C-alpha cells in the first residue's frame, strides 16, 4: 500500500487475517509484565547514544505484537560517573566475587530457555 494526503491508498480491506499478525486465531496463553522503568549503563557520547536508542522500539520478545514497546517520550540519557564501572555488571561465565549462580544465557536471546546453563550474576 502507498500513502497519499496522509491516507493509505490501495485495495480496501475486506477480511481480517486470522492466520497471521495481531489478529491470529491462537489459543496460546503467555504472561506479560508491565515495567515502569528499565535502566542500562554504557560509556560513550550521549548524543550518539540517544541517536542509537531512537532505533530501538521494543524490548523482549513478541515485539511484532507490540509487546515491550518503549515510550520514547520518556527515554532519557543522563551522565553518571558510576557508568564507568556499572556497565560491567552482567552475567559472567565464571564465578567472581560478589556474583551468584543462576540459570541463564550469556548471549542473546537472553530470555530463551534453549542453551541456558549456569551463569554468574552480580548480587546487587
């Protein structure tokens, strides 16, 4: 479809596709969790970080169904001196002081159960 004068121009929609997309006729139950805030620490140019964040629209799986949508109006980058060390707080393959063992993954997709094993996560 193309647009003209702010309107979608093309064939009219005569049916709702129940085979694919958000109206798919599935009987699958899955849980969702509303998250008010998500924080990350990184080191770099704040303007460049903001421009890269503009390309991220969703977090987690089922983004195609609009789950995990990020409200970009509420997104901000703040300078924080602790970021120089806090970016290192991530799951590690070997035990370190202050880390506890959990079941997880070291590589994306982190949420996926396949390939999960014992990894070490910071206690705090």
